[in-house]
C-alpha cells in the first residue's frame, strides 16, 4: 500500500512564502479589478473554453471544463455578473453541488492561440430563470439550469505557464484583443510606465524568466 510522502521542509506562513519568492510588482497588484472591464468582457466574448473551480462544504475541490462557441460560453449581465449555461453532460453535477454547498467559484478563461488567460473569482449560484436560460440557448436547446457568477476579483494572467507548456504551439492566435501591454496600461496607469515599456518588460519576462 502506498503511503503519503512526508515532507521535511514545509512553508507554513504567508510571510515565509513572501520572503522566499518575493512580492508582486505594482502592475501585478493594480491589474486586479473588482468588476469586469471592457477588455475582460471582450476576452470572455471571444473565448470558447473555461475551467470552473469549486469547493464543497467538506473541503473537496473540483475543476471542471466547459466549452461552447465563442459568444455562447457565457453571457455578461453587467460588470459584476455573468452567467454560464449548464449544457448536457454526465449528470455528475460536481460543480453545481459544490456551488449549492459553499457558493464559491473560480474561473480560468482561455482563448486558443493566446498565452494570456483571464481569472475570475467570486460567489456563485445555480439558477433556472426562464428568461435568462432562454438567452443561453444553443443549437435550439435551452439549458435546464445555469451558473450565476457574482464577480469579486478578476485579472488577466501572464502567458508564462502556456509558453512553458507549449499548449498552443503551431496554433495561430484567434483574438482581436489589444496587446497585453496595452490592456495592462489601461487597467493600471502606473506612473513611469508606457505601453512600450510594459511591452518590453513582458517580452523580457517571457524570454528570460520562464524558469
């Protein structure tokens, strides 16, 4: 019978972690928003795929994929609220059960060919309002229920993980979004930075600090 390995050097405090890996830059802190801005709204509208993270009352975690045509993956009701259709699946409903128990959710939204991803965290509910479900109809089928997401924090994640994984290698970028540098400049307005300086910093990070 396999035994769980015993780790000898555990990190146990946030201070210890920060001392080891450092603290985020001003841009990395300021890019976090409490509501979806226009860049994030456009990102979601162009995405065909999202990973949904939830947690149950007993602490059991789950990450589940959702896929749809761009524009059908989710609908944004306002900058603080979006809805996701629950399409036909295997009826395990792990995500939905966890949401019923704790009402917490985390989203990772991807666009094929694009290294940057969108992270959205907040509260969630399972709804069956007919008018909202009707707006999520695809291929002539209206979902029985949907997931409502009430945004608490959201931000674009840099492309390092996807570059390292070579996930999109050979796949062309399918997005009309502006550059990551332009988006960060619009969101953060950090003094001393320009779109060009941010672009240079991002490219240097991607080329020299992947590991």
